[in-house]
């Protein structure tokens, strides 16, 4: 497991995560050497914050050109059916950057399921608190696949 990067989840006043860059930077600088620990954590963790820390780290690693992240698809795909908007957003961003062919279907499924759930909630007068809309990132990832 990688060291915690002290991820703070989005709030109603801030629609993005924050991290301790002093803890994140050394992990990112390890490059591919950090991937086995991240892979193990993704394969076993059920803790949303830990999962998000790993996904956030992978996202920054992709921005820095770290290779091999696409090979983590079996571990990443474990979260393809998540209802967590936080996890969905990071997955969509990672899939957008890696263009893993097997991830296209799950992205479409996420978008459809989120849309149906929102329509049902609206029809029943159920208001859900959202700090951001994961469908923006999911839709953007789908468009990137189609481009």
C-alpha cells in the first residue's frame, strides 16, 4: 500500500479533491516502481478514500508520462459498477488518458445508469446533494474514445 496522501474529498464549497503534495510527489517520482503497491491496494481495498488516493495518484502519474498504468485495468475495472461519483470521475479521467479499449463499455454504462437514476430521482421528487457532476467527465471520456 502506498503512504496516505491525505486526500480531502470535495465539499459543497470545493468541487475537487486536495492532497498533501509533499507526500504525493515522492510516490509519483517512483514512477512504474510504485505501481505494484497501487495495484495491490486497488485489488483489495473497499475504503473509498484509499481507493481515491490511488486513483488520484495514477491520474497524476499519467500526466507525468508514467508507463504501465493501462496494465492495471483488471484492478481498475473492479470499480466500473460503483455508484460513487468520486470514483466514477477519477476512473473516467484515467480511462480517457489511457484509452483502454475494454473501458469504453463501462463508461457508457456509467453514463446511462447515472442518467436513469437521476431521472427516477427527479420524477420522485428526490433531491440528491452533488458537489459536481461525474457525467461531465464520463461524457468527456466517451467523446475522447470516439474522436
